[in-house]
C-alpha cells in the first residue's frame, strides 16, 4: 500500500507517478465523509432552529452526494491554485489549511473508521486521522511505494 513521503510533492516532477484513480478515490472519499459530517451538523441546526428559519432537511440530505461532486468541480482545482500560491507566498499556506478544515479534514476520522472495517474502500494503508492537507497524491508503488501531500 502507501506511506507518506518526506520530500515535498511536486506536480511537475511526480506527475507520471500519480495513481489518478486511487488519488481521486481517496480524496473524494474524504470529501464525501466531510459532506456527511456537514449534513449531520446542519440537521442538528435545522432541528434546533425556529420553524422556517433553519436549512431545509431535503437539501441537507443531498450534502454527502453534493460534496464529492463539488470536490471535482471546486475543491480540487481551488486546492491546486492555493498550493501554487502557497509556494509563492508562504502566508497563503494558512488559506490552504482553512480551506482543508472546512471542506475535507472533518471527514478524515470517518475515513479511518472505514479503513478499519472496509479496507478495500480506502486506497491508503494508514490514512491520517485528521489532516489539514487539502489534497493527498497517491503515487505508483513500483516507483515510490508512497503517498505525497501537497502543501
């Protein structure tokens, strides 16, 4: 399986080593789990809110489905742009951390639970219990046998 590498990930250097299917599977799983957590939080808010003022429950139930789609359309491209800006302006790394906290990191504990009970769902041997990395890149095992993280 995969381990975290110690050297920084470079998209241009490591592009040929990326296992795109596993990379998207792992990151979409993180996003789907984060969507589930957000849906639970919003359901609690909707139940506690005065009638007519909380978010509608049918919309909330779509979040675990919407979040992975949003990952492909918004989160993934935005993470690449934020990572690029982080290399130019080190203070921009704080934006990447905030971004990851809001959109994917909250799902990491569920990913760990899924790995324990359904190991085939998670393409990483030891996923992080909580990580502020917006994207994990999974590299080919024959070349590095590791996974890289973008900053």
